[in-house]
């Protein structure tokens, strides 16, 4: 028998171990397993289990034969959502719409250098990109948050391109698509939300810049000015300058992406908070809005 | 003989006074006038002159009979531009397009309270609104800058409304339209750019808030929540909070207007600076961009 | 039977409602009332009750016939104190001394414009002015705190006028008298201490400035420089400048009032804290003094 | 022949040296002198000269026999002012009034410890105290500025004592009198205004604290709490705290003296600037007022 | 019978008082005493007790005859450590090594003025110097912390002298040795860690500067530039400048001592924290390191 | 004829071009050359010229046959210094001593991963490393400044390793050696001092981190924790944290390198400034020392 289930509790007895798991239809099962198997499992994560039944004290029992992480079993985020949506919070957007939208933007890229590098990096992260949150806390902290935040930012950027035609469309699309992609390396899983060692000591900005450099070298595009522009967008997208350790944004697209990143992280949260607030009241204090409480009018 | 002309120099002799003026076709004239007339003129401003000719030392001379400020002579900004465009820098947009655009936004207002107040204030400032700059220096510092900045901000806001549907369209349009309208009271003329005493000691934010209150009282709408929302947008649109003296933005529309105001003041200037810069170079240091120099890429 | 009493508890049964109230002599009563009556009452507030007696289960009961807020029943703060002094904390000053002192300052005003506007606004707030606190927490947070703080500030200002004769006495008196008067609109009651919506989104500085403008319009004094000076004092009395949203003090009287406001809010609290501290000890940490603990010497 | 004169120019020839000096009645003289004498003189300072006449080339010449600094010749500041008032700017107050006022405050001291220490230190600096400025630039930068600033501060403090009776009058008088007295050691002369090495590396706050400690030791009062209170006032009178290097004010009198020092340094300058400004204009930018320009009203 | 013991609990009965004390071998005793004796004792401190035995209810009892503070009984820190090491935490260094090291540095002083002053002050504090902590919390907060921190700082300074030979060795040794020595006056005991009144209102920087001045006066060295240099090091060793209240470091040695003080307070704590941390983990948040958590690598 | 010479002036006539060059012995020559040759030369740089003589108007003339940049002609910095020392300012240290010292540190590396990566990167930059300055202005702004600053920093680090034995010697040596090595890419030449585009938009910190990653990939060491430690040192060595764009130092070695970098940039400059200052005077204002002027004592 095979099924997908999320580990809810772990029980260690003197002679054997078992876990309680939750299936997507709400059913709970108790699974026996050995010590080595137990060590490789993590609470709160979801696995594809292969089990066999046996009878003990006249009751039917289930014993784990094998298991793999759900993400190794099903790579496609659309299929995966069918399995996981009842276990974890998802971004409030249809996964197919999200994916089509992102890939639609990729197809709009015209500059060959930008297109090759962006597609190259995207393909390396493709499935994870639709699973990771955009931040551990405070904004877009749900499965798919990274892709959802990215899509909305490009939507906004395309509108600014209409207002300020001097902006470069390819740099906007590629810069936004890549700007947070190394959150996948910065965090230790899409379900959880702890920083990896690399995430703490290097961070997704520089990890992303390194990834672009590496892809450029692989594609023999390392001396192209486009590579430098993308690298700069990655390094500067948090905007506030430092005394040498980082770079403040110094190209039109880098400056705009900094603003759009800020705005979407605030206004998506604000919309979520207002939805929980009665007209005539203030929202809770919102961390990304400088802890402000925002008033919802009555008319 | 009547004509419009800009005062270029003033000459005071022992027995008579005269001025040199510039006409829009580039012609220059010397006009005699008396002391009282001279005192009422300002260098750099444009007037509608009525003159008569007489002969002195066998040369035909021109003597000022009467004059009024050009803005008293021609109120309509579209007609006025025909007279002044060769004397002063204008916003890079057709005046009719600009006016139609602003009035189109006004026509979209649906909430009756907001509509009445906004139209009421707009009509009071109507002609000046298309003449004043948006700032003395640094951004949109040309004739029509105020209306041009306002129009672009509403253009941006309408796009954000598509992205974040919970925003109130009427508050965005009205809030932006009114947010800087008291620059007309803050500055002492559309040609110049000095602050009035009221501008220095009160400022256009509070002057605007007072104007809304006054209009609300006139229209008997003073207790409407809409009035409070508009007042708050006016008071908070510079965004950075103080210890009591002002208010930080605390409604969704007030927060967004703060961002859009910031962005348009930066990106319009940036576009103007990039237009003067060669590909592969940095722009000059740009004051509104924290004195940054911005790089213009080559590909 | 009629009496004044403060609502201490509310009890809702299935069939009837009743409240326990406290009278100024310490007596407690239980009053029956109906649902509609109950909804209009607030815990912690004081009312003038009209009740009638009836007998139930051989015990005499009291039933509410009618009630009004105490402040509607007795407007005069001196009389009101006789009723409320045992319920709420009052400023440590005799109410008649306070009122005579404030009105004495008003009588000293000589400039006609300043005098008319100040008296006009004062009369509008007259009774509340003696009831409200000067702040919700931290300093003068008791009934009468607003008037007591105002009186002490004028006392100090009159002494500075002796030291620096160039200061304008009328602007000092009027500016101080009006500077916090819209706290009455900013807070939702003299007993409590929550901000009104208007208080949060506009604030007492701008509310005060608007009130002066309105009074000036009513008295046809709107173009007087005195009005601008008073408006500026109101807007700037918190002193610390912002990037455009408010004004830093730019007249001698505005600067001095900022200092005196700061000093009295600190030194009145300090006196109250020292009174609770033994010689040779430090006071508690005092919030308005940057959380300092202050030493009380022994000699 | 003997007279007092200020050195205006120095001339060095191959065979002899001479100087041009200015007398208080405006007369100028040329004085011959030898190299050693010349070295001991400073430009801009005033000396008591003893000269003799001789004849050279049939013209009467003056030769310096001896000289001493004017302050060694006349110690009394009242007499000194008669000699120097035409050479240097003086505080705008009669010297006798100033001295009587300061000594009157000294006579009001009641606490024996405070009285002995304050008089002890005062006597050590007595004459210089009336000659030095209160600051090199920005406020009270004229002869007598130190005493004038001190007197005004005590005047203000005595008024605050009326408002807040818990303040200790002796600590206020003594603390203010001593707070800047080591400016005399911090600066290298009353006429000039350069810092001494001690002034730069130690400063008048700590120099003053050391002086109090020394006087206390001499008078065998070193363990008195009064000494600690005065020391603390000296160390903290600049108010803004540091991370350990200094002390923020932590007694009522220390806090008040900080405020009064700030206020008098601003408002005395403000009065001087307003006196130079027309009604309806702004003053120049005033450094001690955060570079503000202050408006002088017209009514 | 005589012994040293630390007071652990105090018990007050109606008719008599007794305390429980701890001896260095872990033995506990109950001691009877009278009210006056009890008042002079402090919990947590160690005393030399003289007791006599008597019998009560057939049980042998101990009664306190006399006691003195342990530091009055044994002055020598090396001997003292034998008694106290089991009661209090000590710096992780042998007391004799520490003392020899400090005295070795003293012996290296060559400049006579610096040598006399430094030895003079050191002798005044000699025994306490080896007992006090360097700070109440956060770094070197154990017995001997002051001397241990001082020794390490001189060790570092001697190495910098090799790198930058222009530094003055005598000023480095003397400046470091004296820089924190008045912590002994700032704190109220080596065991505890509360600030004295003098510590709070004056602080160890100025207390140290005063001590140097006093010693210089005693030795008739008050005008030596060396005294000024040492005074400046003491006043500036916390480095961050203030607006007048203190001095920022302005000599090479003062600047270096500031850096070394900062570094040793951080790196000694860091070593102690790393010792408690597994390889591959982060330390706890470390207050003196700006609350950072520091990673301990695995290779 | 061949020789090395620095271009001092360029002269363009109608028919031919010529330049004036300076030889190391001070001799000056005029060289004829064609337009294409002229375009490839830069003022202030040094070249190896091959010239031929010819006669024109009976005077012997020199004509350029060919030239290469001096750094292409002579790679070895020791030999190069013999040619360039009279043209440019050099670090005040013997080039051979400097090189031996750096290579001696490299030889002390024990950890194989660190050793391979550090040597790999070093060899790529070997010759430039000894030619570039450490900064454009303010400190070590001379030829060899980069290597001299690096050597001194390692000297200091080795001494701190003695004081705090828990520090990792290999990380200190390698981290310091690599920390500024990409200044070579950040600046456009050792003689000049302008930033490259890459220098401005990416900066030497991230360029260095990328270089380490690249070398690790080449050597198949990319997953070693040592690589992460070195990367972190590079990224954090400017110390002050930002809101996400960079990393503050979070390992013991990274924190120490930040301090040592700061100290050596200050104290090397300070030594150079003190050497120009008389005893008893203050140095000039020193930019890297927060614009302080530092006092040089007299004893």
C-alpha cells in the first residue's frame, strides 16, 4: 500500500517506534518503523510512504517498507498542490495561472544574453521556485509565496514600463524573476522556514549574483554588459546602502525593482490584513508597515 | 498698440524710466513709462501692455499707457501657453492633453461627497493648477509641472488599483488631485519660485487640509468620513512621521500616494537626466535620488 | 429620587439588567434598568440618575427612570468637581484659582485680533477645557491637567518675557492657551483617554490650526498676520521638524512655547515623582525624562 | 610717559623694530623697541607702556622702556572697561550692575558647604570671570560674555524656583555660577578666542569638576554630598549623554541648568539678531538655532 | 574559634537572631548573634568570624564574638583567593602570574613623571585592583576581572608598539593600567556589582582623571605634559565623542587604548562563549558583540 | 634604441604628433609618432619604447617604432620598482622584504583546502598584487599599498592569535590575504585610481567572494566549509551591517579582520601624518580618523 502523508507525531518505545501521520482526506494512520527510518524523518514534513500490513494481537498493523520526501516523489508543483493543499497554507492564486504567467514573462524576453541566462537559472530552480515562500515571516510566508511575489512584481513593473518608457523591459522581467530565486538556497525547505548556514553567512543576494556569474561562464557570456546589469540588480535590490559591503542601486531598473519589492511586500500583506478587519476599525499592527495599524474606512 | 511681452531689463534715468521687453517672436522693444508704473512691474514676469507712440528727437518712441499681468489678461492655460512658451520652460506634455486627462479623472469620481469637494476645490484653483510647478527645484520645476506630476501620479495609481483591488479609486484620484494643489498658495508665482510667508510658516500640506475643511463646511459635508480620509491623505503624503507635529499615513490610499509621489518625483527626473547622458556613462549626480549618479547601459 | 453616581459594574441577567453604582459619599446602590438604557451607559463614567423605588419580594428596589451624562447635567467645572473629586484624580490645584488665573491671562490680551480669536475659541471649549487631561499618559494625566499645564506654561512664559523683552506677550498668552485646546477633540472623554479617529488621523495640532482659521473667517480676520502667527505656533509647538509634513518653529514665541511645553511636561512630573521618593534615593524611571531615574539629595 | 594702547601693526626693519599702537581716544603712536621686547608682544592685545622720548633726524621719537599686559596693570574689570571699551566689543550690560548682581547671588547662598566652595572658586577667578566670553563663537562671544550669560541664567533659574519650589536654590545659584567658570582655562585670553591644549584635551566641564574637588579638599569638605551634587552639575550641563564617557544630568538642578544654558544661549543671540532685522523679514540663519531663520512679525 | 565564612541566610526570631554560613570546605554552620551584629552584615559577603561555643538544650551552639570583612582580615589577593575561590567566580588566570605580570609592566616604565604617578595611584588601589571585576555585566564580570582585562590590554598594546613604533610605550602601559582603576570607586564591592552614588553621578573616567590630578599635585608634577596626556587617555577611553561633555581621543595612545579596550572586552567574552558551543553551532547572542550570534566552524 | 619612459605631455600638430617623455635618470626626450600610436597612449603612464633616429633640418630626431605598457614588458614587481620608483610614490617598504613576507605567510598555511584556494587566487593576481594601492585616497594610496597593508594586517593578526588562541591561524592569513585582492579589478590601473564599472556596480567584496567560489569550483572544493568561511570573511570585512544587502561578520576571524583592517588603515596614516608634524602641535585633520587632528606630545 502506498500513500502520501504528513508526519504529525513521533513515538519512541523501548522495543519499537511508530509515528502518527495525516492523509489529505483527513484520515490518520499509525505506522510502525525501525530506528534508522525514524531518524531520517522530520516532524511537519510530508512523505510518500510504502507500507505493508501485518497482524499483531489480532489487530491489523501497518509497517513502513520505504519512503521518500514528497518533493522527490512528485516534482510538478501543480500535481504537488493536490497532495499538500490540506497540510500547508498556499499562496492565494491558482498554481497553473501562476506558472503560465511566469513562463509567459520568460517568453517575452528578447535580448539573447538576458534570455539565455535567465532561462538557464530558472530551469535549475524550476520546481522549487513554485514551492518556496518569499520570506520566513512578515510577507508571502506560504507555499508558492516566492513565485506569487515575483509574478505580482513583474505585473507592476510592466505597468511602470508604460509610464516611463526609458526602462528596459528585459532587465525588469529578468531582474525580478531572479532577484529572490536563491531564497531556495537560503532556506532549508519550503514547509519550514529556517535559514541554512549559507543563507546566514552569504545570503540570497550574493548567492544569486554568484549563480548568474556561474551561468554566464557556462554559456560563455561572462563579459557581456547584460550580465553586469543583472548582477547589480541582484546585489542592490534591498536598496539601503552600506559603507562598502554592498551596493546601492545605480541603474534605473535596479532602483525601480527596489521600490516594487518594497511596495508588494507591504501591499499584499495589507490586503490580507484588511480582509480580516471590519470597516471602521484599524488592522492589527503590521510589522512590514513599520508596525502601523491601518484604518479601514466605512463608506 | 497692444502686445504681450516679458520684462528683461529696467533702466532708471534722472528724468524718465524705460524698460526693455521681449516679444514672443523674439522682437525686443524699449518702452518709456513713469515711476509709478515701474514700481508695479517685476523683472522676468510677462504683461499685456497698451502703448502709444510719439516722436522724440525725430525718433519714434513707445510709451506705456497701461498694463496688466498676463495671467489677468488670459486665464486659459492653453491660450496662455501660446504666449509664454518662448519665455519659460514648460512641462513636456501638450496642455490640452493634460487638461483633458485631469478632467477625465474628475469625471470618473463616483462618491458624491468626494466628487463635490474635489470639484469645488479644483474649480477654485483651476487655471493656476495648470501653470504652477510641482516644486521650486529638483523635480517638475517648470510651468505646468504641478498638473503634469498630478496626472502621472493618477496614471500610476490607476494601475496599482488593478493590482490591489481593495484600494478605493475615488480616494486615489481625489487624494492625488488635491495633494499638492496648495503649492499655488505656497509659492509666489508660476514663473518664479519663492515661498510665500504662509508657505513657510504653514506649508501646502496643512493649507490643503484647511481648504478641504472649508469646502466641506460650505457644502455642509463636514461630518462625512470621506472628508476625514481626504484630510488625512493631504496631511500625511510626505510620509515620514514626526513626534506629534504631523501624521504618518494610516490608510491604504494615503500610504500608496506617499509611495507614488516619491517614485514619480524621482523617475521623471531620472528620465530627463538619462536623455542628456550617453550610453555607457553615468548621469550627473541627481539630488532627488539621494545624489546618486545612475548608469545608462550600452546594449 | 435623583443622584449622581459612577457606574462600577454591569450585570446582565436573562430577564432583567442591573448596575452597581458608587455615590460620592461612598454609598453603593444597585439599580435595575432595561436593555436600551444599559446600552447607552459606559463603565467608569458618571451620570445623573433619576430613579423610582418599588418593592419586589418584600425588598425595596430602585429602578432607573432616566439619566444623562454628568457633564450634560452640570457644566460648571467648579461645581462638577464637588461631585467627581472622589471618583477621579484631579490636578493638584484649586479649580477656582485655576479658572481665575486663566481668565486673568485672557483679560491681559491687548491686541484686538488676538483677543477676539482667542476668546472666541476659548468660549467654544470653555467647560471641557477645565476637565480634560493634558496627555493620556506620562504627564498631567488627570482631570484638569490641560488647564493646569496651560496655566503653568503661561506663568513661565510671563517670566521669560521679563528676561527677553522682545517677546510678544499677547502671542505667548494666546499661543499657550490655544496650543493644546484641541486635545478635547483628540480624546474621547475627560475620564478616559482613548484617541478619537480624528485625533489619530489629524491630531490636535492641525485641528487647532483649523479651529483658528475657522474662527478668523467667522470674525472676518482671515488676512491678519496675527492669525498666521497663532497658526504657526499651533503647528510647530512639538518642535522637531519633519521633511515637509509639518513646520519647525520659526518665530521667537513659537520657539519659546516649544521649550516651555517640554520643560513643564518634565518638571511637573519630576516634582510628583520626587514627592514619592526618600531623600538619598533615586526616583523610579520617568518616561518623559528619557526614562532617567533622578537622585534626591539628602542635605 | 605712560599710557595704555592696543598693538595694531608690527614692523621689523634690518636695524630696528617698531610698532603702531592705538590709544583709547583714537590717537595712534609709533613706538620703537628692541627685538626681545617685540617677541613678547602679541597683535591685537593691549598693554600698559612706559616710553621715553628722544630725537632722531630732528624728529621726536618714542622708545619703549617697559610694558606689561593690561590685565596685570589693572585687575578691576570696571576700571579696565574704561580703558578697553573702545578696542573690544563688550557685553551689553553695565559692568557694575553685572558685578553687583553676581555678588548679590553669592550672598544669597545659605548652605555653608556650597557657600564656601563657590566663594573659594569664585575668588580664584574673580577678575577673569568678568572679562572672558562665554563662547568663542555663536553666543555671548564678547568681553564679559561669561558673566553676563551666568547672570541671566541665574535670573531665569530664580524664576523657575518660584514655579517648581522643590528645586534647591543654593544648588541652582552655585551650579550656574561655576558651570562655565573654567572657560577661563579653556581659552587663551579674553580678547582672542583660541583653545588652550588643556581646553582641547580636557575641557571646561572636567576642569571645573577638578577645581571643585580641589577646593573641597583644601576646605576639608571632600565627603559632603553637596560637593558631589556640584560636581555632577558641572559634568552634565551639556546634557546629551554618551556611552560612558560623561554623565547625563540626573538631579533636578542639573537637568534644569542644562535647559537654561541651552535657552539663554539661543534667546540672547536671537534678541541680538532680531534687533538687526526689519519687521516683516526673516533674520539671517542663526547657527545656535539649528541654522534657522526666524520671522519678525509686523503688527 | 575563628574561621572565614560567607553569609548564606539570615534568620530573625523574636528573641534572638542567627545566620547560616558556608565555609570553604563546604561545611555549613549556624551562628547566633545579636541585633547590632546582624545589621552590620550583608548577605553574600564573606567575613572572618570569631565565635565561642555554649550549650543550650543540651546541644552545642556557636555564638559570634566578633567579625570583620574578609578584605580587612586578609589584604593580599593571592592569600585571599585561597579563602574565596570556592565562593565566587574568579578570572581564569593564576593570581600570582597576574600580579607579577602587572608589576613587571610597572617596572618597565622609564619616564620619571609617568612612573611616579602611575606607581602612586597603583599603590593606593593595589589590593582592590586584583579583586574587582572589569564590569558589572557583559565582560570580565568576575573577581580579578579588572586586573586580568588590564593585563591582556597591555599585552596587546606591547604588540602594537612593535607594529607602529611611533607609539609611546610608557603612555600605553600607564594609560591602560590606570584607565579603569577607579572602577573600584564606581562599584560598591568586589563580590557584588552595584554602582555607588559617586559611580553614577561622576563615573570612573572622571574619577580616574581627578585621581591623577591629585597625585600630580601631591608629587608636585602638576604642570608636566605627561599628566595632561594621562588625563586625556582616562577621559577619552570610551571613544565616542559627545557635544562638549567629554573628549574624543586625540592622541595616538588614547586612540589605540580605545580600540584595545573595545577588542578585549569583545574577544575575551567571545572565547568564553565559544568554549561553551559545539563546532557547527552558533553561540548564544552576545551582548557586547551587538547581540550577534557567532558561528564556530567544524574543520 | 629602447628605453622605459613616462608620458609627460602630448602635442598634436597639423602634420605630425609628438610626446615628451621622462626617463628614470631625469632625462627628457621628445618622440615623434603617428596618430594611431598616440591614441593608444595615456598621460601619466609608463611604457617601454623602441625608437629609431633620423635627421630632420640637420637635427637628430627620435621616432617611435613600437611600445608596450611597462607592466607587459616587466612583470616582476621588484625589477619594475627599479624602473618606476622615480616616477611614482611607493609604499615605504622594500619590495623584496614585502614579497618574502607575504609568501612566507602563504607557506605557513596548513589546511589543504584553504592553502589550495588561497594560492590559486594569489597566483592569478600575483604581480598586480604588489603594484596596486589599497585605496584610491585616504590610506595606503601608493604603489604597493595593497600588499603593504595586507602584510601589516597579517603581522597584527599573528599577534592576536597569541593573545586569543581560539582564533584559526589559516583563516586569518588567508582571509586577510584575499580580503582586498579584487581591488585590482575594482580600480583601472596601479598608477591611476579610477573605479572600473565593475568596481562601482559590484565592488571588491563581492568580486572577491565570486573569485573564491570560482576557484573552489575549479579545484572541486565547492562544498567545503572552509570555502564558506573565506567567502564570509570577504563579504563582511567592512563590518557595518545593512538590512539584507550584505552580511555583518559572524565568525571570530571575520570580526577580527574587520577590526584589524580598520586599525591599520588609521594607524599607518597616523604615523605618516605624525612624521610631518612638530612635537607640541596637532596634525592636519585626518579623514580616516573621523577628520580628527591628533596631538603630538613634547616629552
